[in-house]
């Protein structure tokens, strides 16, 4: 069930995402896997190919194209 304050688009665990914006320009375009929303639903945890977990603004994430 989606929380009413969850920003759109709603992601679910396991979704492939792309980092579209970031303060570190070399991270833009990076692919990752969505893990969960944080307590503040405008932020989410994602995991990278190395297994590292990072938190990013949901507004900076987009669904990865297949």
C-alpha cells in the first residue's frame, strides 16, 4: 500500500533506478536498485552495484529503462 505522502513516481523494493541529479556530477546516470523510502518519504535508500547503500532525494531518481 502506498502512503499518501509518498512522492510520485512510487518506487518499490527491487526497482531499477537511475540517478538523474546529484551534487556529485560523476554520479549522475548511475544505475542502482531501489531499497526503501526513508522516514521522510522524499528520501530513499538505494544500493549500487558494489552493494553500498546510499540515501538520495526521490526527486533525483528515475526508473531505469530496460
